C-alpha cells in the first residue's frame, strides 16, 4: 500500500461521527497521531492541551470509518456487456453459464491477458472505489482456473495494493467454476485446487483467504468442504459464495468450518442462519448482483437480524453479475432492495465489512473509529450519515485518510 509521508498530529472538529456501528449523539472532535486514532471527544470535552500542535484538518461534515468493500472480483480480462443484453432478452444467468458464457468467458479473456494488462484494466476500477470512500478492499481470483493463472491474478491484486493508497486483501477463489479442460472431471479439478493451487498460493504468500462457489452450476457441498480442509491445513481463513441460486446448505457447512463469511445467501434457511450465528460468521449481502440479475428471492434479513448475525454489504464488483464500482450506491441498494436501515447498511460497509475479512480483532480494529484503531477515515460533505445511503450522489467525499495519511482532499 503506497501513500504520502506520515506527518504529525491531525485534528478534526465539530463533526458528526458514525463510529462504525452507531452515530454519536453530539458533535465530536477526533485527533490522529501517526497511523492511529489518538483521541475522540465531544466538542465540549476537547482537551486543548492535547489539541495543541495538531494540524487543523477542518470542521463540519460527516466522518465515518474508511469504507470496507469485503467482496470484489476487480481483476479480470474482457467484457460481458453482450451477456447483459442477453439477460434483458430473457436468457437466464444459468443458461448463459451452461453454454460457455458467464464466468468461463471471463476465464478465457483473463488467461489471455498479461499481468500488466490485467493491472492496467483493474487500476481504474479500484480507483473508482477509492474515490467513493473505500480504504480496504478484498480482491478475489477465480478467473484463471489454472495454478499459474490464479497466481497471476493474485500477484496483480498485490501489485494494486502496493501501487495505490488502499489496503488490499487477497482471496484465492480457485473453486469458482469448472474449467473446460476438466469438463467431465470436477473432482479432478478440486484435487488440483487442494493439492497444487492452495499450497502454491500459501507458499508464495499471495492469498489471505480461500473462497469457494458452492452452487449447482459450480461445486457441491462435499467438494467445497475438501477445499476448506486444504485451506485450513495451510493456515488460511475461509469464505463461501453460497445460497445465491439455490439452497444447498453451503453456508451452514462453511459456518461449521469457522468461515469468516457466507456471501450472497438469498436462499439461506433457518438452519443456515443458526449455524452462522453459532460460528460468528458474517452474512455478506451483495445487492448489486441481486439488482443486475433481477433476482426476486430476498436474503432472510429479518431472520439474520433476529439471530444477531452481523450483515456486511459489498459491491461484488465483477464483469458479469455486478459490474458496479460505486460503493455508496450499494448502501442505497441495501436499503431500497433489502430493507436495511441506513445505519445497518453503513455498518455493513465499515465494522461488519472488516469483520468479514477477519480485520476487526483487537490487533487490527479496522472499520471502527475509536482510540487506538487504525486511522482509516472518510470525511463526507453530508449533514447526516443516513444521507450517504439516501442519495445516489458521487463526489461527496471531502477527505479520505489511510493509515493517518490524507490521500484525497
């Protein structure tokens, strides 16, 4: 992660503060020292001695933690605009996938692209997320489906994090689709993922986690369980795309294995909700894919609320089912399509988004504004935090701070 040189102490005054879970009830002051948040107080309680010597960064507006986009597929080759048109003509996502389109069309384009070409294509997508407040982003592989091409994608994701002032978390999604060379041998491909792909990614330090696509058009619960066992053998956390198109029980299985999250989950049932609650797994909601695919099966929001399962929100930015690179639009979609409150949606892209990546523990504490937490912050030209979900309005980001460095504004 690149950035400008860190300097001194910084002070923001008279701000409306959303701390990652709640909006604080009165105007606040925040002091940052180096890479960490040093002090938070009400305006009435500002310690002027502590404020002395701080660089005054401004006043007014809404401050939130830096947004955490915990589910993206930013590195890919080619375009699938033609499939967008087909879907509008009535062809289903599954039909497109079964006739060689969908993920496999992106696989062909990604395999043909060099690392430099993939980097150049992904950079503006990531910069779009950053201009809309993202300070931490997860980037998955999954469009290579060979050992070398999956590693190529992960190397590009690491390069993006080194080139731009943003935290990049990488996830190996080798079990995303069945490549054509394994057309009649899905178990053979899972062998490759488990015995070659995961060990190589772990040995080279390219993956921070391992994901699977547990679905009828992808891999079975038993096959995904094998991938999870291989990931855990190499010390890698696990995640799952599950219950997007049908209910196979993938979320419950992932939770039993201690998954950080289960993502999509439109068809999640009560047993899956209970398993996720028991495991502490995060439910990652992806309203961009729901919108793009014109789905009608809503995730079980009320059941998740009642069970106390944390709900994250992410863009799912990808070439096929969610070609959307605007995180605050996802806040709006989460409210209008899934009926989250603005507070829940914003927590989903801050505190709960960080938890879905395993970044909310005591040592890291991303997605929160509290003393001692990393100084990843956004200051917005808005009157209330709810306005970020209410209006679809690019350009509201006044300042973006990563590791204590102002990188925008």
